């Protein structure tokens, strides 16, 4: 069959792309093995096959990395904004030139369909282009005190060595979203990518080196024991900033560690995004928005629509249309042509999703489509729509991180807002209505950091990404993204 031939050819291309990725620890401009000599396997979630091994770093590697970042910080901070910006711009060009290769690596290690992976590569590259332009726009201020006796001179300086920790679900974009502003601001970096998807991040390192990033500015340690690497960084007294994307539980522990040295902290943590559909909404548009908000990355996104609230008069029809759309999606290996839904990242994620669905059904939910694991190798789960979901179901209070859409009816706007805000998280929210006043009113009432009004996509490098409540601190991207890596310095100058 044609599909088999294409898949075979693509598999060979994937092997060639992965073979070009450096897989050691990267410290002071040099690749090497972990001090322990240990390595760990990277698995293709679509086939459950080992595709590479990567150096498994530990405390000794971590200490070398943070000491290097501390030693290089002053020299790197003295480089011109233009020089830093040009490095990022060259890296942007290199990423785009290698878009197909990087997407193939990402699909093979993480599972997302190839078309979606290409989209992430472009999205990731744009953070470098954006912050290459922001590097030369780091401003200050000069004013006079009210009594006219002193000048107030305000400047911006890099915060210092930064600890960057990224998740597995967007393995390239989460790296560029943190590395870009750190480089632009003049900060050195110690970076721990996720051990489930390290190859995309490691490929990025080679690109930055080729773009001219000096030795010691970026130091990378992958590991299967995150605390053995991150804890030495946090306790070193050298690091001045932590930027973390991941679970709220881990974020809280990192904030506790950061408090010991009063480190600047940016936390992009969990989400439990509400998706509100009012009876006056364009249902076709709302369904497409739900597909985008729910199915991006197989639902493995912190911004994914986790709880879908639909006004009662249109709830049944919306569930039917959404089930028709999700049920028609092609599930398969992300590298195969035509695949629209890839596997979940690992067996543990698959078990969690099935447990949440089973719990909801036990508590009265009806399976409109899906609700099972297809009979094939890999960590696949069928796109699922559930109706009549009880508020007591676990999936209403936990991040699903899978292709499951629970539909819950509501009667009034006040009820919808109350249910939407009934969660400790507050990252993203979505609402669909053709009433402009309602759109602004409900959007302002949602306790989230980002709102999609008649759209299922909120992420953009030009916009400030982040949440409120248990979803984190700080913002990434947009004009404010670089502020997280800069300190203010005020100098008082007498007028004589």
C-alpha cells in the first residue's frame, strides 16, 4: 500500500534526522557524557520502540553547568543588544531552514502529527525572531524629582544566571519561549529539557551554537532524575532566576526552593480551561473552536479545553456535532500521511485518561463517541465526547491531558461563570457568543490569564502567555516577556 511505502521512507528519514542530534550533556560549549556515564532511552510513543539514548545527567554535571553559567554571566551581559539579537535572528533562520527535519524529530519522540509538529517548529522559531527584535528595545528612563534637586536615572540589567525547566508536550516551543528572552536580556542559562522528549531541545542547542552563541551562555543537562539536577541549581546561590513550565505541585516545590535565595520566579503551571458555548453562538464555529482547543497536541496542552459548558437549549446538538467531528478524525502514527490524532506520550498518560473516563461513566456520563483504546501498538486513545457529565467526576477537577471532551449543560450566564471559575487553576478560558456585550462581560468575569473569544487558539509569541491563581506567576512572550529576565536599577544624580 502507498501508506506503508511512505511510512517506511519517512522512518528512514527520521532515523537520519535523529542520528544528527548530539545526545550528551552540553557544558561550557562542549558536548560530553554524563559524569556517571549513564544514558536513558527515548521511546517513540506510536510504536513503543527505542529511537535514541541520551546522557543521563546528575548532580556533578549540574554543578559544572551552573558554575559555568555564573562564570560567564558578566562577560555575556556586556555584549551589545544588537549582537544578542543577531544571534537569535540567525537561529530563527536556521530553525526555519530545518523545519521538516525538526518536525520529524518531534513527531518521532513525542507523537504529534507531522503537520502539527511543523506548526510548532514555526511557532517556536517565532519566539527567537520576536525576542531578537526586543533585545534592542530594552529601555530605561530619566526624570527629575519633584523638588527639582535630583535626576532619577533608571536602567535595566540582566537578572543573572537562569534555571530553565521545560515540559515534554511542546518540546521545541517551550525551550525557545524561555531561551529567547534570556539571551535577549543578557542572561546565561542552565537548561533541563523533559526526559520524555529531549531530542528536539538538543537539536536546538546545535542550532544556537551554529548561530554564534558563545560557549558557556547555554548549558544543558538532560536527566531521568530531575531533582538531582534542578535542586543543585536552586541551592547553588549562583542562579538568580527560575522559569518553569509544568505541574502546579512541582512548581510549588520550586517556589519553596527559590525562596531560600530570593530568586526571581516565573511559573507556567497547570490548567483546567473552561470552554463556554452560549445559545446564540455560531455552533459550527464553536465546534471548530472546540476541536482546536481540545485536540491540539491530542489534548496534551495546559491550555486545552478541559470542561465544556454549553447552554442547555443547544447542548445536545453541540455534543452531537462535536462527536461527529472528533469521531471522524484519523488516529495513527503521527509520521503517517493523513494522521490527525497521534498517540499520548506514554503508558502512564494513557492509563490516567482511561481512569478519568471510567470514573465519569460510573457517575452517570454517557459516551457519545470514543471512550476506548484502539487495538494497536502505541499509546493511543480514541477521541472521546462525554455528555451528562457529573460535577463530581474526577475529570471536572483534574487536568485530563488527553483527547476527551466532557460536555456539561448550563442554564444562565451567571451559572456558567460560576462553574467556569470553580477551580484553583486559571490559565486559559474560551467563550463563544454573538453578543458583543456578553463576550466582554463574561471574558472579564473569567478568572484566567488568557481568554479566547470566539476562537479556540490563544497562544501567540506576540501575546503575554500565563495564568492566575494556581496556574502560575509571570508572563512569557509579548512585549512583557523579556521583563521577567531584567532587573531595574535606579541611580540618583544631584543636579548641580
